[in-house]
C-alpha cells in the first residue's frame, strides 16, 4: 500500500498540474521524483550488496539497458514535441 500511494496522489494531481505545465513533462518529473524514495530504500537495504551485483552485469545486458533507456527518452521527447501547444483537457 505505501508504495502505490505516491502513484495514486500523482494520478489525482495530474489534472491540476496540467493546468500549469505540460502533462508529459509533469508525468516525467512524477516518475523521476517517485523513484528517489525507492532508490534510497534500495541503497539502505542492499547497499553492501549493490556494487558487487552491478559488477557482475555483462556487456550485453548493459547494452540492452542503455538501449531501453534511449528508446524511453526518445519516446518522451517525441511525445512532447507532438503535443507541443496542444493542451489535454
């Protein structure tokens, strides 16, 4: 339940936020800011195991992860360009 609460608050607030800024940008920041508590929790619980586990990741997996991040960034950027000037109401 506590993990879903920020997502629910963000979903409810998106209508209010979209009056003041681009909904795609608001969603992106919602995802970035929402991931910070999860990253802090992960570091607190698995901090001593994290670096050795990251060192075990091979080049192919790193390439796939990088490509996935690239595709997500391109999708968000293109969506923002297409929606530029269009308000979702």
